[in-house]
C-alpha cells in the first residue's frame, strides 16, 4: 500500500477549493472576503453574476453604474481580473482610470491579491518583469495600467476595465475634458481591442454627457447596463422596495439622507441615483447670488421668515415634500439678503413645533409669512397657526398664477445682483434647487423664497425697490 504524505488531506482540501474558485466567481469572492471577515452583499453578488456572464462570452460590453462607497471597484477591478486570469490564461488586460495614480493603485491591490492567493488561483505575478503599471503572470497573462487618455499605442487587449474615468465635478462640467475622454475611447482604446474582446465600464455618473451617457446614446444597444441607485426606484434589479438603501448594513437610510441634504439634489441625482440632469432650469441666475460671511442688520431692515408647508414624514418608499422656512431681509436701499433656510420632513405636529421654535429663535421683530390654501381649510390652518404664534406679526395671503410667474420678480432681483446670501450649510441644497427650477423634482425652497419676497413687497409701506448691487455699497 502506498504511503500518503502527512499533508495529503490539506492538499485534497486545497484542490477542492481551487476547483470551486476556478468554477465560480462568487465562490472566489466569498473565499477572498472570508479571510478579512466580510461577506459580499446582494448588489455585489449581482455584479459578480454579470461579470461572470461577461467572462463566459454571454455579453461583451458591461456598464456598471453605482454610487460612491458601494465597493464596486473592489469587485470589478480587483477580484474580477484576478479570477479572469484563471479562466483566460495568456490573455491581456488594459485597465484605465481617471489618472495613472489611481490605475496603479488598483494594479498594486490586484498584484497583492494574486500573490496572496497564488496556491488557490494556480498562478502568480512574475517578479522582476515590468513595474506596477505593466506586469505579467506565470501563465503568460499581461496587465497594463494607464490613466484615461494615456498612451496605449502598441498594446492589445482581450479585456478592458475602465474604472472611474472622471475624478471631479470640475472635470465632469468641462465639455473639453468630456470630449477628450470620448475621443480617446473611440479612436484609441477601441482600436486596441482584439477580436472578441470584452469591455467593462465601472463608474459613478457625473453628467448627462459623461462617458457612460455617450455610450448609451451612441452604442446603447450593444451594452448591458447595470444601474443600481443608492435608494431604490421602480423595477429595481435587486428587487428592493422603492426607497430602500443599496447596502443598508454599511449605510442606512438616515445616513444616506444626511448626505443627500449636504450635497444637494443635482449632485444626489447624478452621483447617487445615476440619473444626471441639466445644470439649470434656466430661470434663476444663481451665479449672480453673492455669498457673505456675515450680515449686519440695521433697525430699518425688514425681515420675514416665509414658510412653505408640508406634513408628510419621510420613510422607505416615499419622497415627500419639505416644510421650508426661508428668512429674507430687505434694507433701506431695497437690497435683499437670504439669511437662513430651515427644512424638515415631519408630521403635522413636528411641523408646528419647528415653526414655533424657529419663531422664538428669530424673535418678535421678524415677520412670519404663511400660505393660505384655497377654501375654508386654508383659512382654518392659518387661524390655528396664528393662534399658536400669538405675539408675532403674521402675514398670510393666497397666491395666484403659476409658480414660474410668481418667481419672476425675485429672479429679476437676483439677475440684477441685488440678492445676497449668508454663508451656511444649507447653501448648496438651496442653490441646487434654484438651479433646477422649474424643471427640478422639488421646489419647496423656491416657493418659500418667493413667499418671502412677496411678503416684503406686499406689506404696508413697501420699501423702495432699487437695483443697487451689494458690491457697490
């Protein structure tokens, strides 16, 4: 009887693990993450399934659109190419990112992953052959890391991985930069593809005409698009209910909404929901709003806190309007200053409480502007709130005409450099809503601003309205 080596059971177990890893990309990811105490989430598994289909030749163009912090690069730029070489030894990969530095970062992580798991993967990175940007495997595979728009002449690829081709909002807003990436992709990268080559694009959307947007527009029929927004919408690929988070064990709804309020709706729609939209609805020239670090009030200044009311609590599956209070002042020269914005999504009681608390904070000298909805219910609401705000000056009136028409007067003041804004953490969300009006998803802050302006101009003895820019004071 032959004598078995002492470690034969370990060898047998390693052989079985290698078979599983070489057969199933998900098993490879689970094995790799188990070593660091992690488990692939549902969106990671779906991504791995699509990458597996790409490896098997069931598709040759895959676009992965996910929000920042969803670990898409870990799976698509690290784990997937390490596994690719087990399925396609002797092939070449070109990996591109927004800078050579990021591409090299992914390259280092990939090399470390391969060498750490070389017994399981069945190959290793050759030492002394190339550098961090260009290396070979023991099975004659080749990997080349390059920045987007970097030189790839003389290179050929069986697999191209483009991960984060845009690094900043400034680049995304530059038509020259976007055109440069599009030209590089069409005229340089595609000419480097071998017959039957596959392409993976992993990115967060930034702009309607970023690389992902242009590919969908010009070549969309040839691309499989996996779009996973931060908060689920209708027909979610993961089967989530509307409003559910993409990775709740990592970032819950409250944390996501906090980030949303900070970045503003336009950035949120692009980076987090993967639905970029135009920079402006066209009415408000927000570039004309002057931002000040402080504002000295004088006894002659008139100040109003104008409210736009809603009373629905935010929860998974809905996206209710906000209750908004905009604090607006007008000085003796007819110049306006946006002093503060308060926003809340809450129950009727919570809305009442925030209106009262804000009134106490503002003081009795600040007027309070309230909307009066049509009918007896609107009058009753105003009467009720006025009762709770006894001692304060209340101005309530019914608005007529379209929202666009009502917004024109304050928009004209902004365009005339006659509106300033006090610096605060509410600025970005406020400005984004003005930019998008009237095409944006929300207009509560615009409504409150318009009410504040109308309150100041309709009040007894209205101030003389002139167009003296703040910078000429």
